[in-house]
């Protein structure tokens, strides 16, 4: 039986080992269990340690547990938010506020190679360290050209075609340096192949292709300015190599090789409400990387800079965290081409079991290119499961995007994306 909040009173100073330490620990663990929030061992110990000024916060927590006993979950969440406002360092409320920290990352279709897998701003206020690795494979859906042993997508007049494949992976580690500052490092490898074909005398003929490799590193940080706002940033350094061929050079010409050093940066922010069930995050990334598309009017490869990437996500937790809703909006803004690629992806994730989650969503896209616009669509689905300290995220996505090589083509493609992450290895 949970007694009224007034029973606990304020008749005794919250000294170490006193009444408030016990009450705080009891309420804290009850709330965390009810809201399905996980905490570190350090936080668990903090719940049992009292300090000056905790009294009002503990009373708010006691009202929260009383509201839970009465079945009033909305009132319980309000009391939790009150406890957080009174005591911004309250670890119980912070644990619930951080519940959505990884949801935004899981709802990615596939990250750009110059974008952190986790929004850097989420590193601010993290309690446990994290190690993670990911792998992705992207392949077009189109015409199987047996001559090139590639899948190609053709123009409407069936005269030209492009094949574009990509694969890559990442390995990262994040660490809570202080109670407000988190730092991380991520290594990224990516490779892709582009093929340009022309239909000549009842067969497809390769007129150009290129192979590109990207080896990069992102060093990022996040800082919690207050319980509701965190800022983050990252520095990017990478080495890119390219090997390419154009039929216009004449038969027998060898491939040409070139390389480049690449630098860039990321700016990020996260805004959360006091009770932690609603958050909005945004990140913008830019890079000096040189890319190449194929101009059929010349015909040759033409250089352009990698697009500025801007992504924002609105996250909401319902049913005590067992249902997560998200609306992700991403933009590729090309500064040296007349091209814009934007997409909006609403998603839902449901945890029917403590160790299993299912998610699904759709994607609508807008392509603006050379004064014209086109619309695309897609769908995504996946699941997550937990094993010990590890979480495995599996995703499959179908989508339509502008070809990176031919301005005349929109490519339908399939994307396989898997991530494995583990929390609390060194700091728990």
C-alpha cells in the first residue's frame, strides 16, 4: 500500500542514511521500473544517497508513486517533471528523459558517410559508455544486364542506363566524460561502384564507370546545457580514392586514379520536454568531398561537391515507453548542382516484449532537379532484440532517389542495414 504523500512529511533533514534517502530510493526504483527506464549502477547508488535540498524533489516523487497506485499515469508523469525542475540533477527523472536517446538513430534508413550514426547532442548527459558497429548494403532494383553482371536502371527512352552499388560500415565508441559532457569517435569505411551504359546494336555497352573508396573518422561531443537542451558537434577527416574510365578516351586506355583528403563538420541539438517522452533533434553536416556525375551532353564525368546534409527527428514515447513514434525529415542540398533531394519518414516502433521490438514506416520523397520536380515513395521495416548488454537492430528499406551519376534517372533501390550496440562496458 502506498500512503499519501503528506505522510512522509518534512520533519527531518535529509541527512545521509536518513528517511529521505530511503524514500528517494524506493520511489526512484518504483518509477523507473514502471516507466521501463534503465539506469547505471552509479545512478542506482545515487538514489540511496541523500543531500541537502532533496526534500521537495522527494515529495514530488512520492506524489508520483501515489498517482501510479491510483492508476493516474498522466499525473505521475507531471510529478516526475516537477521533481526534475526542483532538482535538475535528479537521476531518476534524467533516466526517463534519456529514454529516447537511441530512438532517433534506429529510425535512420542509412546514414551518410559524413554523418555520425548517433546525433552528437545526445552524448550530453549520457551515463553509460557505448560501443557500436554497423554495416549497410545498397543495391538498385532494375534491369539485370548479363553483359556487365550488374543491375542497371534505364532512362525512359531505353537509351541510357546507370548501375549504382554501395556498401559500408562503421565502428564507434562513446564515453560520458562528465555528468554533462560526452565524447565519441567513429571510424567509417564506404565503397561504391557506378556504371554508365548506352544501348547499341541490341546490347548494352559500358561507356564509363568509377570505383570510389572512403576511409574516414568522426570525433564528436555533446554537452547538456540544462535538462531540456543539449548541443553537439563533430569534426570529420577522411581519405578518398577514385579509379575511373571513360569510353571516349579510346579503346585500350587504362583507368585513371586520383585521391583526395576530405574534411568537414557536424552541428547538432536536442530539445526535450521535462518528462522525457517528447524530443526533437536536428543535425547538419557538410564535407569538402568531391563527387562526380556523368554529363551525357559532353559526355564526361563532371565534378561537384558533396551535398549539405540536414536531418531532423521528432520522437514521442507512448504507453510508458513501449511504443515509440518518430517523424524523420532529411535533406540533401547540393550547392554546385541544380539538385535537391528531400524525404519525410514517419515510423512507429513497438516493444511487445522487454527484449524484442518491431518497427515500420513509410517514406515520401521530393526530387527537384534542373527546374523540374518528381515525387518518390518507399517503405521501411525492422526489428530489434536484446541479448545481455547488446542490442541488435535490423532494417530493410525500399526507396526511390535521384541517381548520383545520371541526371535523367531516379533509382529504386533496396537497403539492408544492421547495427549492434552495447552499453555499460567500462562505465556502468
